[in-house]
């Protein structure tokens, strides 16, 4: 599994996951919407920590800087 996510991409995903968590814990979102957004937030966090997005791979997308 080759890393295909850059630092900016990871930061954006972590921030979005944090926003979803804040919305959930302040009871702004609930029910099915909360479950769906929670799932996306979990996926965003997971892909951020492993630096690999499976949706980028088939298209050859990489947000990593070329060294």
C-alpha cells in the first residue's frame, strides 16, 4: 500500500472529522444523519492516519509532494 495523501489532505480530513464530532456531541445532528456522518468521519480519520485513500488509487491521484 503506497502512501498517496499529503499533509494538507490529512489535516483537512482530520478537521472535518472533528467538526462532525463536535456537531454530534452538541446534539446538533442526530439520528441517521449522525450515523452517516460519523461513518464518514471514522473513514476520514482512518485514511488520514494510514496516509492512504483507496479512492485515489484507481485514478492515480496523489496529494503527496514529489521529493
